[in-house]
C-alpha cells in the first residue's frame, strides 16, 4: 500500500508543477493594462499664482468700542428719559392675596351678583376667592377692570425691553365644570 502511495505522489507532482506554470488568463489583462498606460497622458493643470496679501491698518482703535455694555446702558437711559410716560405701578400699596399667583394658575369658576355689584369667583389650587372690579390679580400688577358672565378683563402693567412700563390687556375666561 505504501508503494502505491509513493507512485501516486511521483506521478502527481509533475502535474502540479506544470499547472502552477500556466498564466491562468492574466497575460491578456497585463497586455491591456500596458496598452492603456502607453496611451494615457497625464495632464496636470498649471496652478495660478497666489494673491498678494495687502495688510490694512485698523483705524478704529481710538473710537468707542461698539460692544461695550456701558454704551448700551447710556443709549437706554437716553431713550428712557425721552419717553418718560409717567406710567408705573404703585410699589407702596399693600399686596392682595391673588397677586401671589401667576395668571395662568388662576381660573374663573363663576360669579356672584348682588344689586349694583358683581364679584368673580377665582379658583387657585383648591381654594376659591372673591374678586371685584379694582382688585389686583397676577404677578404683573394686573387690575380687574370688568367682570362679565363669561370672563374677567384685566389691565396689567409690565416692563418692555427698554425698561419702560406699558399697559397690557388680558382676559381670564370662565372655566366650565368637568362632569
């Protein structure tokens, strides 16, 4: 059996050597690549000359800095002095209970009518308060100006971006009871 194996190896080895010597179709590919290399011409475009840098002297170093916060404060003070409308909230008056809550947390839940007087019922969390025309509500110095069956008109005094006091009208509408 060993003999047969040795003969088989001797017969197969020249065949393996001859099989490794073949070009396996790569010869045609190499010829094509060589032909393409010869025909292809490299074209590198010429690079243009760089632009010449001309320095410019900064002439604004002795002027007022435009980003200085003091400049903005001076401009706002000037605008405030020119537009002094005299409107501002009374900071010395005693605060009312409903001024401690933001308007978006207040709910109008009803009214109580008496002869010549209407009181609104305003709910905050689980507490209900009575309010009449002239009472203050909300955190922006809001005064109740009108009470109807459907809503409460409120005039607030707020500061704008320049620091001036302006009036703003808003409403607190009746909230329907959930069933």
